[in-house]
C-alpha cells in the first residue's frame, strides 16, 4: 500500500534525530555482523592456507595389491605369496589419467610423482629424507617452491637436487656441492645441490628433498608409472566433491586432504560456530533495538493512531504503517552498515596476502547481502509486535488522551 | 425528509458489578437526511458516549442501531471501519489533526486510506474544501503552523472529504474564541444547506445550538427534548 508507505516514511522523517540514532544502531549491528563474517572467514582461510596450503588437496595413490593366494576347493589355503618389502605399488596408467584430471573443473595443477625414502650422505653426515621426484617444470605445482627458494633455483633437472635450509645445514651443504643419495631400494647416486628453500614448515625444510622424475625412477627402480598423483585445486574446500568425481571417473583411489584432517576441521567448525553465535547476538541486538524504538513510537503516537482509526483506517493499515517503518529502518541500517563494513575492510590485505601478526580480515567474506537481508527480516519481525499493539489501540481512549 | 439513522433502546454500561456505570439508559433517536441537530446536556449526561456509538467507534451494551438501512449491531470491526470511512465524518473538540502532515494531507486522509493512495480527484476535492473553509493560502502548510480556528476548519474539511451522509461534531467550537467559533459554525451551516449533509452537534453553547433547526437534550442517559 503506497499510502501506508508514505505515512511510515513521514513518521521516520518527522523525527530525524531519533531515526538517525535508530538507523545508526542497526548499522553498527550490521557492521559487527560483517566484521565477524570477514574475520571468521578470513581466519579460516589463513589457518587453512598455513596448514594445508603446501600440501596436495587430492592425492591419488596406487592401491597395494593383496598377496596372491592359492586355495583348494574346500577352502584351505595352499599357497601365499608374501608381499615384497621393496616392491612399490605404482600407477602405471598415470600418463593417461594426468591430462584428463587436469581438465576437470576446479583443478589448478596435477603433479605425477615418485616418492620414497632414502638417505643423504655427505662426509660423515647422514640424514634420512623423503625423496620426491617431480616432472621438471612442475616443481611449484603443489608446494610453492618458486616462492620459498632462497638460494639457487627450484628448477630441477637430471643430476640435480633441491632441499630445505634445515636439511642443507644438517649436511653442511652449500649450493653447487654434491651429495650422495641412497634410496630405500639400495640404489645410490650422486646429485648436485641446485636450490635451497625455506617454507617455514619443519617437516618440509628438514626432511624432504626434490629430484627430477627421471632421477626418482632410477633411485626407486620404477621404469614406468608413478607412485602418486598430487592435485592442487582452485578452492581447497571443493576437495571432497572433486575427489568423488575423480574416483567415479577413473576408479582410482583419490583421497581429499580432509581425510586426514579431522581435528583441523573440528577446530574450524568450532570457530565457525563461535562466529555464528556472535553474528546471532548482533542480529538479536538489532531486533531488540528496533522493537523497543517502535514500541515507544507506538505509545507516543497513540492519539494519532486513534484518529486514523476514527477516520476509517483499518487495523491492517496501521499494522502495515509500523511494519514499513521497521522495514525501512532495517533496510537503511543494513545498507549503511554494509557500506561502512566494506569501507572499513578495504585497507586490509586481500586473502592471498595475509601476513602473520595482522588481522586476517577477508573482504570477500563479509556476507554483505546476507547481512542486509537478515537485518531487513529481523527489523520486520521486530516491528510486528509494536504494529499489532498499535492496531489494537482503542480509538475512543486514544483520542480522549 | 428521508430517514438516515434510527437507534432504539440504546443502553451503554461501563464496568461491571458494583462499579458498573450505566451512561445510556434506553435512548431512542431518529435522524433524517439533511438535518442539523444540536445535542445538548450537562457534562456526563451521555452526549459524547452517544456520539461515539453513532460514529461506530464503540458498540452499545444493548439496543438497536440502524443507519442507511444497515444493521450496525451485527457488523464486525472491518465492516464498521469501512462504513465509518464512507458514511460518517467526525469533528472533535480538539482538532485532532495528524501533526506531521500538511492541511491538505490531513483532509485527504479518509479518502487515501480508502483508495490506498492520494488520487488526483481527491486532491482536487481536498483543495476545494479547504478553499471553501477559507484556507486557500494555508493548503500546504504544516498543521503546526495553523491557528486553532484554522485547524478546526481543516478538521471540518477532513470530516467532509468522503462526502459522508452524517457528520458528528463533539463540541466543535469548545476550544475556540467566539469569533472563530461562529466562523466554523457558519461553514457547517453552509455545508448543511448546500450539500444536505446531516450534522449532529454536541454543544453547551446556546448560540451554537441556536444555529441548529432541531435540539435534543440528553439527561441521565435518555433524550428528554
């Protein structure tokens, strides 16, 4: 009803100071809502990027074959082929699957790898390491080696090895020096240190080394295929869905990073729950504020409501006038709060440039639309009680006041 | 003169038990179209209660009330509101205008709540009424900028906006100086003559009552004259 809208807007503009205060109160609530959304979302993003940013989001590993059995018709086991300790399960068709997976929506990079354990020896120093063989040119597909490399280059070629700072220091190795590598298969070779990186993760910096895929084939005696395929996604939260898709498409054992991160997910969920509580309290504050202000307005305007009723205004008209006031306050406060929230978040670095020591506020996770819609709904709900009270005003009593 | 309304054996009791107060005690009244009637009586005699019931703002405890052929005793709140909007106008002792609106907006209110908006035709009629009330220079003034007499004339214009058959005026000049009071009453008399609107005017003032062609006296909840 256009006319009810006019009355409602006139009531709001008639007492500008009160309306400005009310809208400001709602805007502050919305601002808190948006700030909390950006903080909780940004914090989750920051934690995830620091904990799982340098790992594969989906890993496909070769399934270990069960030992061969020879069983006679009555079920008795006649022969068992024991699993060879040095035999590594491989994905022999990796060359077929890799380009296919790379084309899936949401997949950022695919890195076929050969991994295994080994020892690095230099003089009397020996270090146990995890050796990862990657295709030259794909060194930074999963872990950001290009960013972390502090000396030399992350580029890997035959005869070269790249390792973390801690490992190089343990072995007293400098760039360009040679190190003896012995794999768990007993194959030994000598490689030249071509790059030293610092990721900040002790496990990666102190116990991992990268070599070329061809070098890894030699070390682990895998002439064909790879031991695993690591996949990086554009959105790590999509890992579960994309892993299911890969499993259904290829039949391979694709595991999302979330499979081994139950505790992290619990912590993030708890953090998100805290955020929901805080946002809910902000909304409740808005609702109480709007309801109390409109209730006061209802009381103050009782004589006018009585006159309106005497002049033929139906109860529904009176209800609509007050609900519209609530809606306008909610909309104005929502838009103002959302605008202020956005402006306040602008100076903070974007999500991919979060730094330790600063608030990880993600401007893209402000939930602006949600904040405005929830505020509008909350303000409308808050106005229903005062509106019903206004509609029940007895015109005879009210006019006589 | 055709009948406009008829009330029979109207009783109105406020409260109950020991504190029950019977204000109207079987009052009966007939009004015809185009009448201009003064309702006289001492304070507390039941004049205002009678006007409130006739204006469908309050239901009687018992009795019968029919207007324009409709039995208003059985109508619900929504039906009474619609009836009041279309057929009854009010002028109160205190102007009771909406304070945040202009003179014209106040006059348009009964029409706008009926139509859901302020139509061009309604605006034209509203302006015309205010001109007839001598307020052509105050049409778009906020009501807070008007004098008491001007406000009461706006209230009269508002009461006439939907061309009601009946206007109930409860001490319409009680809050005005004598010059303003006579000015308002002359306007009412002019409207009554020109448009045939029935006026029922509650007053203590004999001069005001003198302008009416019929006088009714309420005493102890019944009509005595």
